[in-house]
C-alpha cells in the first residue's frame, strides 16, 4: 500500500474518532445518521465532509446562544421577541446577509465603531458564511465534489483571528465590542472550547482533502491583526 494513501486512511479514521468524541462532549445523546437514498452516490469522504460541517455549524449555533446571553442588548436591536428567535434567524438556511455583507466582510462589521446593529449577528453570520464558502457553498457532497484543502485551512486561520479579536478588540470607550471569554474577573473557557472545536474540525478536513488530492497546504502568517484571509 502506498504511503500517501496509508496516511489518508489514517487521517480519515482519526477524523471519524474526533467527530464522535466532539458529538459526545456537546450532548449526552449521539444520534446516528439516518439512511438517505442520496447516500448511494456518496463516498466516505463525502460523508465525513458533511459530518465536519455539521459539527462546525452546531458549534456556531451554540456560540450564538452564549454570545447573546453575555450581550443581551444585541438580540433586541433587530426587534427579536426572544434570544431563541434571534438565534433561529441567524442560523436559518440560507444564512442571512447583513447590509449586503457576508463572510469576512460581515466579520469586520463586528469591530466597526460606526456599526449600530446586532454585533453578535454579524459575527456569527460572518463565520457561518465564511465556513460555508470554504466548502464551496455546499451542504451536501457527492462523488464529483472535490473540496479545496487550502480554503478549508484558511477558514480555520480566520476563526483563530476572529476569536482573538473577540477577546482583545476594544472600542473608543475602552469596552470590548462583545463580551465573551474575557471582560470579567472569571474567565469563561466554554467559548475557547467552542472555537477550538471549530478550528480542529476545519483543520482536520483540510488535511484529509490535501492527502486525498495530493496537494500541499501553504501555511499562512497573518502579519496584520485584522487581515482576514479571503475565502
């Protein structure tokens, strides 16, 4: 058996184990995937891609809840009747567009002094649409789909930057734009665990795709703190 293919199989197996553990850590019940006729035209990588994406979007939905709980004034800005209604709005399929912006352009609005809207919404929607773009805009995958490892890898670096900005970026009044793991004497590590789950899932699927397509991922150094990588 050729070495690259062996590495590919090992990473695939490790990915499935990690996804199983991530599912167990987020809830007490692990639901199996129901059989779908479309699965007949999917290979293992297609199914793994969908599983990774589902883990990420579930984590982003949980992140939205946590951010709204720490920043309750945000979900009220758009006239939502409840926190749950606000979360349902920003996680709906398709994802909403805010002021004509998606992906990293939406993320930048979070830290724009002039923006008066719901900052949790633009932050989470920015991450959702950026992650979706790294999967070429697809939610289902079939034999002909060939994801680009570099875009998946770059999206993980953008999540790292977004997480860092969330913890460290202050407005002109000396206040954090959004409260998350910082801002109080007691550090909330649950935010870091969620970001870590998203980053790990994106990095793993990126490496699987790199091995599958025999491509090398270029490491990107973000020299400028606010320089998100276009996806």
